[in-house]
């Protein structure tokens, strides 16, 4: 008999932070001998229609009584629908849906109301950072006794020999929240240095990708700022290993897994401090700038490109701070223990 199931919208193997988190939890549970059924929900989330709910109910049929649901879906499930399924709900919140950059005020308010109502019916809530936990406690009515913070583990990429000019590396889906327009504007101000920037991440917002390509062309950096899409793990090892700097301009992060990987790998990093970033990098292991501040980002990128000693000092601090990150096995075990205790109550 399965103790609980894990419900995720679409393909769990997608290369975004949330999906990587989900897939790593599932892999660690299976490694530990815990058989957790994966329930694949419709790909339309967080947009919900009658057909979406019907397909979701079908996916949950014959599942265990306790179900962990990824927040991309859980936050928009209607209360009456949740009641009707007669399940014990555990919500996994990467970050509140209403905090996604680029939403209209009306859509953000709608998502906030929806998530507030759905979380009121979750018997337990899991989130990936202390900052997100504080937001859930303060703004979404989640009590501390039903809340667990389970931070992601990290991947440490070994250094390799650089193959050309300074490589600036940015990793994350090409969506408005990641602030790539800010990064492009900052890089335009340091274009007198010899560098190449590779932006690694899926094209999940075609209109935004088109606008970003247009912006890159307008500043004449088409051959130097490269949108390379999602990359296989072996290519990521090569890129992280060769990078001179890791650059991260996101307006908000529920955690910032690619950023944590960079710091754990000892990469000198310039990052916007939105969301959980200021918390996870609070020990001086990266250079932090305010979200959306083009001038500050350009200044710090230029300074570190010009000063190899400063890069080495920052790399040493990053390596020292790497120990504050946990492991995937530890996070998966903590989640499983938390859910099991709730089931017994």
C-alpha cells in the first residue's frame, strides 16, 4: 500500500527549477526504497478549465488518500473541487503564483485569492526556502505547525579550462521573472570588455523570447549574448566549469537553484537579491544588487571582469559558504517524514 502520491502537471523531466526539484525528490525517494506513485496532471496549469479539472480527477482516481501536489497546479484548484475529491492534500509551494513577473494586476489578484483558498484546505504545506515560508505565514494564512521548509540540494560543477574569452553564464527559463532584459541592458554597458554571455534555459514565453532577441539586436550584441535554450547535463558541466562569472538578474526567486549550484561550485557570482536570493547568499559568497537595477549590475560585472584577484577572493568565499546548502537526499527524507507524521495524526 502506497503511503502517499506525488502529483505534477506535465512532464516531470522539464528543465526548470520547480520540475528539477520535483524530479530529484522522486528520484531520492526511489533510491531510498520508498515507492511514491507519480500522478501526471494536465499541462494547462496554472490555467484551469472544466476539462482540466475532469482530467485531474481522472489522474487521481485510485490514488492514495494523501497526495502531494506541485504548487503550479495546487494553487489554482477550486475549494469545492478539493473537497469533492476526499483526499488529504499536501501543497508543495516553490513560490506563490501571484508573484510571477509580468502578470496583470487582475490576474495577480485572482491567483492570490485562489492560492489563499486552496492553501486553507491543505493539511500540510512544503516550501523550498525560509523566505517563501515567511510569505506563506504572513500573507497566506499557513500555520507554522503545518509548514516545512525543505531547501533544494546543489550540484557542484568542477572547474575546467576556459576555451575562449570570458564566459558569462546565466541559467534559468527565459521568462519575464528572470530579468534577462535587465541583464542585456547591463551587458550593453560593459560591451568594451571581451566576453561572451550564454543564457541557458527553456523558451517558455515565446513573446518574451522575441522581445529579448529584439533588445539584443538593438544593442548590437547578437554574436555575444547567445540564447542557447535548454542544455543536457554534460553541457551544463562544461559551461559551469568554463564560466568566468555567473550572472543572475531575476526579479524574484523562491530559492534560485541554478544560482545555488554556481555558488556551491565556487563561481564568482553577481546576482539580483529578489525573493530568497538575499537569504541563501547572505554570507558574502556573491555580489548582490537590487532587482531591476541595470546600473548596479553593470558596475559589478565590469568590476569583476577587470579584477582577477577580486574574482578569486569571491570564489574562495563561495566555496567556503557551499557547506550551508543541504543535500537532495536530506530534503527528500525530511519531506517524506513530514508527510508520514501528518498521516499518522
